[in-house]
C-alpha cells in the first residue's frame, strides 16, 4: 500500500510522500494530535489525514485552515479532498434551542 500525500490537489511524488509520512508520524508521536504544529513546521497552513478507497492520504494545503483533529474522513479511491468550510463549528456547533412549552 502506498502512502499518498496531496498538496493543494496535486499528488506528491512517491518518495517524497513516504518521507513526508515518516516526518508526520514522528512528529505526531511527540506532539499527539498537533496537526497544525506539523503543518507549520513543514511550511503549510494545514494537514488533514483521510482515507481514499481505504488507503491513507495526507491532504495538505498552503492556504486552507487547519481543522480540529478528528477521525479521518473516508472517501472513494481517487476522491477529492473535503471542501473547505468557513465559519460555524460543523457538527460541534450548538443547535438553537426553541421555546419549551
């Protein structure tokens, strides 16, 4: 199984991707869950682990903001990265409460 890295929609060459994954793994061992810190150390704005067709992929961006650490989204093989949302808290947002009768 190859370890893929996609930077702003462009796949990283395999040898570079493997080295990037090695640095990612080592960094996260020392700084559990600090995706933003790793991205910054590598010169990027964000890094998001995902699975595409069951294979692990790091989706990296120079401009998209870092999202909170969560379970990796599962996408079909060759799937595109998640659309970048702005504002709101996603599923962590508090739902408005109506009047109780």
